[in-house]
C-alpha cells in the first residue's frame, strides 16, 4: 500500500471518529426522549404526527407487538412503492413520459427499497419518473433506515432495562429516527453535495450534440431482456451509432444524501456514484464515504451511553475499526498490484522500465480517473461493510482478491459498522455468541452486560446467523442449475459463478451492489432475489426483537470474579475471532469455486 492510500484510510478514520462521538451522544438523547438541540424546532412536528395518526408516545410495546407493527408498516410500504411504479405513466412529475414498470421488476424494486437493499436490476434514469424516485424510493430510503435504527435501539434497551416486558414503541422510534436524525443529516449532506456540483432540478432530459459520430457495440438481447449468446457461449454484439447524447436531469442531491446517510445505495443514475452528476469531485466522494458510516459508527457511542458503560461501545467500535482497516488494506493492495497477465504479455512495459509482475499503475479497469485506485478500493470496502451498495467503481472489474473483499464483508453479515441499526444489532448478536462460546470453554453460564444468555436467546441467534447462508447458498445453487439462471451470465467460468454468488450475497444481506456482468432484470432473478431480500431482512429482525424482549425481562446480575469483562482487549480479540470464524467459514467452499480459483487461474497464466 502506498503512502497516499495509507493517508486516505487514516484521514477517514480520524474524521469518522471525531464526528461519531457527538452524533452518538445526540442519538442517545433523541431515542431516549430527552431534550436535544433540535427539540425546540421539531418537537411540535413530532407531536403533530402522533396526534393525526393516533399514536400514544407513552404507550410501550412488547417485542411481539413491536414486531407485528414493524411488519405491517413495511408490508404497506411494499404495496405503495409497487403501485407508484405500475401507475407512474398516469401520475405527475414524469416529463419523459416513462411507462409503468413491469410486474416482476416492480415487485423486486418495491421489496428492495423497503428492505434497505436498493438492488436495482433496471436502469433508473430510463425507468423511474421523478415522482416514483421522490415519493416512492426516497421515502423508503428514510423509512427503511429508520426501521433498522429502531430495531437496534430496541435491542440496546433490552440490555439496558431489567425485569420489564416492553422494549419501546415502534411508531415513536420510527418518528424520532426519521425526524431528528435522518432528515437533518440528509439536509446537511445534500447542501454539501450541491456545493460540489451534484444536480437538483425537475427539468426534462437534455440532448447534447456530439462533436463527431460515435460508433459502439452493445450485447444483443431477446424479448425478455436476456443476452443472446453464440455457440461458444459468448454474447452476440450488435453495432450502434449516435450523433447525440441524452443528459438525464432530476432531483439528485436530495436523493443522494439519504442514499448515503441511510446506507441505502440506490443510485438516481445507473452508474451510481461513478456518475459525475451524483459524485463529481474527490471531496464529494469523501463526503459520501463519511455519510455511509457516520450513523453506524455513532451507534457504538450510543450503545455505550444507553447501557451505562462507555467502554462497551468503544470495544464494539474497536472490533469494527480493526476489521474495516484490514479489509480496506487488502482491497487497495490487490488493486494496486494489478493483473500480472498484463505484465507477462508485455502490454505495460512501455510504462515499466523493469520487467514487473504487476500491471503498471495498478488495475484501473472499471474505475474513475478522478478518484483513482485508493479511493475506489476504500469506497468499495465501506459500501459493502455497510449495507449501502452504492459504488464509485465497478466491482466486476476488480481483481479476484479485490472483488472478494466486498463478498466477504457482506458474508460477515455487514457488521463492520454495517447499515443504519443493522450493523449494530448484527454485531451485538456476534457479541452474545462470543460470550456464549467463552462460557462453554470455562463451564460457566454465559453473561453479557449482566444478563444471562440462555437457550431461547441462542435459538434466536442461531436463526439470525443461519438464515443468510441458507438464502445465499440455496439461491446460488438453484441459479447455476436452471436455464433461466444460467441465461443471465455474461462471463462463463469462475467469474460467472462469482457474479451469481455476489448477487445472492448482496440481496440476502440487504446490500444492493452487484457484479455488473450478471443480467438480473429477468422474471427469474427479480423473483428469486426479492425473496432473498425479504427473508434476509425480516427473518433476522424478528428473532432479534425476540432477543430484545427476553433480555428486557431478565434481572441484571452483579459482576463477579468469574464474569468475563466485555470491554477489554481480550473480549475484542474474542469477538474478532467469532465474527471471522462464524461469519465467514460457512462460505469457504463457495469462495473456492469463485474468486479463489479465479485468482489461482490468473497467476498461473
């Protein structure tokens, strides 16, 4: 890793930590109902919402009531977003007169945005009207993030409280998370993005005349949108030419802000954060990376404050930071090394005075020159460590090891800071698993934060840990065996397998990024990935709420000489090991069939 890359990682962590501390303390005040810096402005709005929707903020819920309310709210969200897509042709704010979206794509997109995944199998600028983008997709960017935040706070309350039956009120948590946290932060970042040149308008698309005619080729597709391959399995290409370029417009900055702050990731444009209208400068790129992690990092501080021991929060933060810096370093180094095949073919000797085993300048394929390798590798690590999925480079063009980093981070359950709320409750599940393993080794009933970990909690935790691998491995296995699954592969062999594996890992872990070589806008993939997104989100949330309820009912035990301290270096090491071993080993055979064998093939050529 060169000095520039090291500096970027160090600067990022310093800025992130400095912002996370005050924000974490602020979140604690907001979610605890205390007076905060924005109470004078927003408390009347909060009370107005409670009044018109008939919510009693003093009424708390059991975990079952909380879960049922949460599910009903999110099912309603799916229905609304689906209807907006289907009816957008007859609705306003559609200057391009874009038609209604197809049934299977609408179904997939509705579930995608409600589950905080933002998987996009369509091209946004040619598919979604401004109204759909703003009132459907952007609104769910707020609500899906607020849902994850509410679940994390409910779980923390389970540890902070004792001998009670309630874990909070979902409507109150949802309202406060949206009104006091997500909206203000999004406003601040939207202004920052506007200052850097991110567009914000309601104009019709512009047409620009090219200086000279552009000739290009595109893959030929059938009526269903699937690529047509020749006898050798390669895509059939057809020639195209144009003398004009269409420049899409739209309210981008406002959506870009919550896309990042809410760790959503769905782009206004198909190129996502590689598009100059979404991410024009290196500074806007840095702002976007900060926006992704700022709430997940702050929740570590919130956790320590709510349970009455700041050291607990810093221990969780340390584990996340160690994993993040390690994986960022691996990704950046892999991309800086480049592809040794280029050197062996002599293609980069003009830029390399000595025979090198690395591509001169590193692997710049699929990366924006205004960001470079270090910022691209860092962004890829951040967006897949969190459940964001935004991209400023194409992960499909990364080297096998560089591309494996996003895969592994998602397979860990995206607990390395993770999504808004989702990263915290995912890491706390691993923390409970860690003390359970430690308890087994010394023959003592495991405890975490003064609460005994018993059979019921471990059953719920087993479900949360196993549901992801089940969805990913079964979905991938089916897709590589059936014709509809294999039809979407553009790159045969190990890389094509990785594309399918990546899609299901991304969907089941609610990330939303993709290996771009897979054509997933088909009825088969739209349906399969929607199922993975839905169950990957809510079959984890419901058991976690059950754990929260069980913890809240328990008595708090006093620490004794046999109690495992959960705030020091020993616990940090134990939790690191648990995350790696439990979170990643399940996928080793699948990784061996994809990026590992692809890397071995690359260096053997």
